[in-house]
C-alpha cells in the first residue's frame, strides 16, 4: 500500500485473515487509510497474490487489463502461464500460445 498524500508505504498484513496453508486472492483497486496521516492509500499493484500462513504476500501475476477479456480469458491465461512455468517454456512460445488461445489478451507486454 502507498499513501497518496504522504507517500508512506506499508503492508496489508491484517487486511485478510489467513488460515493454515495460506490463501490466494485477487486484488484490484484496494484502498485503505494511511496509518500515519489518514490519507487514502492504494494497493500499488493489482494482481493475483499468494498469501502464506504467516501473512506474507507474494505477487503471482500482475493484473492484466484488457477491455475485451472475460474472466474466463484470465483463467485460461493463468493456467497457460503456470503450465509454461512448470515446463520451462520459453517466452516466445508462450506468447504464441497466448495469441492463439486467448487473443483478447495477446497484446501483453513482452517483459
Ligand atoms: Zn499518509
């Protein structure tokens, strides 16, 4: 989280209670109040996070914005990326697969 007023950065550890084994959530547009100045603080990165049982957040995937993409497209994309990671697929092959399978999300940044 980052305060829009004073720039203070802080975590959201107590935002969501997580049981043993952690959780996986999607975050988009989350805001809260800055603990220092009370200004509005925003989640800096929208995307999918893995939250471990000790409350640590790990970014799995940045939210990808496409006006034409459906929720199902994002599910497909995530599955594709996870499979690619397991198989050690190279970026170019993944990009081609995305283009073929999820054309609404084909205009992804290549980084
Ligand atoms: Zn602040």
